[in-house]
């Protein structure tokens, strides 16, 4: 996906809502900025682990079970959260 963004008078960049949803970004989320060649790369940062060790083990088991059944639909962290419910 390529976007054309404009800096405002305060040097802020507005990210479209579709990008925010796709990357699960929102108010207060922290991004790491990398300068590489002539590019600015923004990377979302999680300061605290999102899932516990037990959650990750459960995700692995459910994923393996769904894979056997051909029911793999994990496209975002929301899909993973749904598995844990």
C-alpha cells in the first residue's frame, strides 16, 4: 500500500483510519521511527507483552486444531483474541 501524506503547520502527519485499523493503532500507541536511506519507517511498539505464555500455548493448540480442519482465519490480533475467549 502506498499513501501520499502531507505535514501540517505543526509538522504532524495524519494517518488514514484504514491504516490505523489495519495496524491496530490508536490513541497513545507508540511507534518506533527508523530512517533507512531516504525512507522513514514507522514500526508499532508493544511495551508490555500482549499475550501471556499460557495464552500463546493455547493459541498454538487452537491454531493446530483449526489447521487440521482447514479453518485458518487468523489475519489480525483480533482474530487471535477471539480464539482466547
